C-alpha cells in the first residue's frame, strides 16, 4: 500500500485551509444565495438580511475577503438595510485587477438587480474605486430596459473612473459610461487624496445624463481607507462608523425622489 508523501499531504492541507477560509467568509452572512446566469454561470451572493424597505447591492468583487465590508454589512442589516454582496470575480474566475471589470457581463448585473427586486424593497447600488464603473453600467442598462422600476440610487466611494492617468492642466478623460445615467448619485471621496481636487469636475460629468449628484469629502482620510494596512486614527474611526456614513448617503439619495 502506497504512502502519501509529506509534500503531497502539505498541499492537501493548504488547499483544505483555503476552502475553509473561503467558506467561512461566505457563510458569515445570514445566507448565501446562488443565481444561475443564462450561460450556466453560478454567482454566489452573500445576503445580510433585514426587515427594512432598503436593499443595498455592493459590487465589491472582493471574493469574500473584506472584513471591513462584512462588518459594515452586518451593522447595516441590524439597522434595517439589507445588503447583498455578489462574488462576481469567483463566478467568472477572474483575477482581482481592474481589467477584469470589462469581462463581467452587464447581463449578470441586471439579473442580480432583478432578483433583488423580488423583495419589493428600494434598491440601491454601492461600489468603490474602479468597481464604480460596474454600477454605472448596470444602472444605465437597467434604466433603458426597466423604465417602470426605478432604482433608488448609487453610492460611489472613491470613484476611479478615468480612462487614462490624469495629466496636470488637462481635463480628465472619463470612462464612456460617465454621464449616461439618471439615477441619484452620492460621491464620497477622502479629503487626503489628490482626487479631491477633481470631485467637482466629476460631479458635473455625472450630471450630464440627468442624475442628481451629491458629493461629500470625508475629513482626514485617504481613498480606500478601509482597505489599508496602515490606517491612521481618523481612518480607523471612520471605518468603524462606515455603516452610518452609508445610511447618511441613503438619506440624501432618498431626498432626490421627493
């Protein structure tokens, strides 16, 4: 009878620990809902359920590895805001790089929103960094195909929507989707990032499609503050209170419908 080599045994343990880590992140939510796409791709959605009338879809694309986003989702759910976090990268076996965004089919984003609509809650979208392009793309397609089912709005945290690297003295060249939506938008940017100087220009560009756009600077923090390995004291504080920041954003977005 053959014996398993120490190297092979170590590999088995490593693989097992990886899947244990992945599943522990997935099942930290109240439930994991699996939606099958038209091309037979399965997308797992972590659901933090709540009894309120708001549902927030976070296109985090983080493969279930963000502790801050998970804790924020739990806090929002306790306050009546349901949170859905679809794992788009794992579903399409994509690496966590910006170029992967173009490989995520818009149809899959729409399918998730349609599924969320079945809850009869008001649907809001949220993303950070370059992932904000995803929710603008989803919103534009939704608005053109579901005219009778308006979305509540979108929260763009530290949006990175430039096509090319900004050049001093030149107007930004944004992704084509910017300015093509009509839904209310909240833009959140860190006060300690160079991007703060372009927030008015971006706000103006987003308004071109008919969106009501709010923009707020978060004092004393950098962009992606909740994902940094070296957070300062204000960044730690804001991270712990991020659910309140999102709830305040939802309040502003709700005013746009009044």
